[in-house]
């Protein structure tokens, strides 16, 4: 890690003392005498020593800007006697530590070395997280204009520690967007906890979020912490917030306003340092109109909204996504290398994807596992969809394995066997659909009723 330190202080004697104390220890010191020039140099430094009183502004305001433009940097406040209240306020704004002027040289060395040790630990933790599946799964594939807009919004929102709403149809990847916001924020070293509001019964969701004391309700045999506590220092992702119970919405609003909560069955008030990201596939504005969602909570969530586009409106990303999912499937299921045929690629591009990216992922995964060849054909992807696959392709897919085995026999009677079994199965299915009505069945099959009656007797279907 680079041992570079930025000092923003208009007192040249202080800057000189810092340089003389730290340069012999291998630290490289850069000095700026005002906020304007200091902020321009931010991105090159992991540690910043910041004076609270500067000629062109307030050090706390400068700290706030640093937290936005370089959220990973640690900031040590340098303050004169009599400015302790300001130092405390700066700590609340996210400063790492503070030093009083005139400061002790040994104390300066200790604080700076500790800061760099903490930076090294953070980097190590981040590397460990990057090897875990939860971090890898935050990769978002896409080069379309619609997705570039989403990427820009993630970059704009991530450093600002505000509530975010991610909206979009089911399967578009709203949780991936939330993870990307988390992983690009100063909270990336903390946990990312996801909870689906629609999958947990309303009466249990409050306990799941806030935790509970022993005996708080029937079945609460032990004390248990909630997801908010688990997400401390990180991000809590609430999926499908439109499904929150109206009473729970009020409690969540109070938490968003005060960052305080009480577990069920407890009068204890607990502070929580958690960023909330909500997601919905519904129109929250319409839910507000019908009274299903609180207006004040809607405006609290809707400070910044990221809209994730449906897959059908970003068709230029479809093949990139499909190849990504195919590569993942081949690796996960230890399959031989596979690729898509031209017809398969054309079918992927023409399909409307009502289930969005999730549907594409599941379809590719299924085809990768079930296809016998190294090239995945259209019928491997869409064998379940009669609109996308012709009858010929459907039958070829179903008969392929059967015919391989039959060809091994000397007297297989392939033609007679296949035609008989296909006819028998077809007549049985149509008769079942018509409730045994031979007139209706013959009409669907496009054959004479007498022909159908003869075949029924021949195959002993009824």
C-alpha cells in the first residue's frame, strides 16, 4: 500500500513538523494550504490530515466533501485547543481520529501508523470478500445505453450515504444493483444483508428486522438479534418493500428518520449505523394512492431512485449475458466446453423475456445441463415453448436419444415403432383433452372420425 499522506493545513510550521516527523518513517507528505487545492488532490491519498480552520472554509464541510469524493480515505482532524467541540462533531461526520495542536510527535506517529494498519486490514478483508461468491455475484453484465445509465447512477449514488430505491420488473437484477451500490460505497467493508419482504409473513417480518427479547411473543424462547443489527456498518437490502405491512411501514419510517429502534419486547433504544436500500417491482406511487403504502415512507425511500430496465429493452446485452451464464454453468457443473449455434443466438435475441435476466439465466443453465452436444441449439433452449420451436425440432429433440439406442438393434423396425408410438401418444393426448369426444378429437387432429375410431380400436386406447 502507498504510504502517501495529504496534509491540508494553512499553518506552514505545522506542515513542517508533520513532514519532519513522518518522512523518516517512509511516509510521503504532500501539503496543501486550503480546501480548494486539497480537494483537487484527494483521489491520490488514503490518509488525510485536515485542519478544522482554513482560510477558504470550514474543515467539517471539507470533511463532508471528502466523504463523498473519496469515501475510502481515512481523515485525521488536526485541531487547536478550544476547538474540541468541533473535533467531536467531526468524529460524528466520519473522521478517523483527531490530534490537538500543538501535538506530541510520538502521538502523531502512533495515530498515523495505526491508521495505515487499519487501511491494510480493510484491504485484506476486501480481498477475502472478493473471493467469496456473494461478492462475485454482484457483477452486472451490460454495455447497452440503458445499462450505462444505471452504472452512472450507481456511481453517483454509492458514495452518498442516503436511502436508495431500486425499481424494476421481477428478474431484472435489482439485488445486483443494490450490491453494486454497497460495494462501491464506504460501507463495502461492512456486511450486505438482504431480506425479501414478500417471502416472510407480516407478523414475523418485524421480529426478523428488529430482533426480539425472550418471551416477546409465543415461540420466542430465546433472545434474538435482527437483520438491522446484523447489517451494522453495512447495508440492509429490503426487497419487495411494497409488500410491507402498513404498521411495519410506520416503524421502518421511524428507524429511517432516527436510526434508532427497539427489539420486540424491549424498551431499550438501540442506535444502528445502517444504510437502507429498498426494491420494488410495483408502482409505489399507485400503492400510495390506494392506501397500501405510506406516502411519507414513499418520499423517504424515493430520495434517489435507480430504475433497472427490462431485458427486452436492452437486447444488445442478451448474448453477453447468455455467454456469461453458459460459462458459469460449464464451470459450476463441470461440463465440457459449450457454445451457442447461430440459430440459438437468433432465438435468444428474438424472444421477449417476460422473466427478464433471471429467466435467461435459468434457461441457459437448463440447456447447458441437458444438451448432449458441445453446441447448444435453439431446441435445447426452447423445447418447452411451442412458439419458439417448430414441431419438427421438438420431435427431433425428443427422438434423438431414443433413436441412438434403437439403431444398435439388428431388427429395430424403426419406422413402424416410432410412427406407432407417436400416433398412439398423440391420439391419447387429444382424446384426453376433449374428454373422450371423438368428433371434437377428429376435428383437432384433422382426420376422419371413422379413421380415428379404427385407430382407437387398433391401439386399444379406450
